[in-house]
């Protein structure tokens, strides 16, 4: 059964589109065909990017039904070389923004949130789910069992006690099982994290190496690196769990790239960090999610970075003063 393309697949497809139009060669076409053949998701991602480009009003955007590798979508070539990188980055961002909503819909979610939106759901068993921005969940609550699948994003769960029916949150191949408690779960392509405010939860994750199977209590935090399966345990004040519920983002000695990734669901558009050294610099702070642009500036100032808003939907982060 073919899996749905991830955001990473969609980004790769967008890069291929830009490469083919900026300097098409026989060798590049051959590499593109090889990429398409690697995984069925690559072909699906290529077709979705073509559809998104068509929605932006570009001619010739339809991909052939059977041979997407032979399709080349038009990009403007008239821009001076020094401006072409910025135009390509802006186009890539716009394509990703156009594709992302369709991707969420295809995930068969029962509930989703948009950029900057929070949502509160009360389930049939009385449990409450509070969804952070850009989050998608699928519900599975019945007489025989209770459960939610976190497909993307972050959610805070207040589970109604029911000893006969444990409540399970599935996320990225892992599972968090409880009887009655309050806890926060975050899922990204890079990591799965669980932090407990009250009660106790069991966390299981198969991983690529040693499997994770632990019990967490109030204030306990577990972060699992999804590619490697490596788990990192920590502890926080239970009263500070899920500060995003109150419109705050707390970052403690994390790479700037992680801090920006946590802020991005609260900002419309795309944020690109051009300097790997800057992205790796560690930051600590408490930021106001209700003023995300000011929060981004506050993150960058001690790290020695600056942000340039190229379009309403694209921000470029670089080193040095403006």
C-alpha cells in the first residue's frame, strides 16, 4: 500500500521543479527519473507540486498521468542571476504553502487547525483535547476503547478517568497510554515528545535501535529522535507544562533552528535560515506567541541574526546586522 507523501517529499519535489527549469540537462533528467522511481511517494509528491503550481496560475502545469518524469513546468527565466535565488526561494515557499493544506486533508484527519489557530475538543468520553496551530488528529473513541492519533503538530490531553478503557495517543509510530491524566504531545518529522502535567503515562516507541518503554510522572519529559530512535529524558516544573496554551513559548538552551521551528506554526508563510552556524547557536528565552514577528526578532538578537521579509509569505534569516 502506497504511503502518503510527507512534507519532506513535497519539498524535494519542489526543488526538482526548480532545478529542471533553471538548468535542464539530460543528466539532470535521468537523476530526476531515478528519484521518481525510488518511492511511490515521490511520484505522488511531484504530481501534487504540479497541481499546486497550476493553482498559482502557471501555464503547462498539468503532469501526464503515467510519465511525470517527462514533464517540465515553466518558471520565469528573465530575472538577473543575482535575483534568481531569491525568486526560486519565494516560489518554493509559495508551492509548499499551497500544497500543505491539501496534504493535511489527505491525511483523513477528523480535526485540524490552521496557522495561529488553537482549538478545544471535548470527546464523547469527556476527555478534552486542546490542539495547537497546524495540528491534525484522527479520533477513535468507542465503547470498546478510547484513542486519538496525532497526525501532525501538538496537542494537550486532559483524559477522563476510566480504568476499564485506557486512553491511547498514537503518534509517529509511538504510543502514549493512560487511564486519567493531563499531558502534552508534540510530533514533527524530527521528533516525538511527551511531557506530563499530572497523573502517569506509559510511552512506547519501537525505534530503529533499542525500543523505548517507560513510565512518566508529573513533570517528566521524554523526547525521541524519530530517525535514530534515541530517547532523551528530562524534568520540568509540572505547572510549566504546555505554556503554548497561555500564548507563550519557552525555549531552554535549544538550537535556534528548533526555536524557529516551534514558532513557525504561529506565522503565515515560510522561514528560511541561510546560515548553518547561526541555526546551530543555542538560545534561551520566553517568547510571546501572540506577537510572533517580535518573538522571532527576540530570538535572533542574542544569536547575532537578522530577518528580511522578502514577501508577505517568506522570511529569510541571515547572520549579521540588517
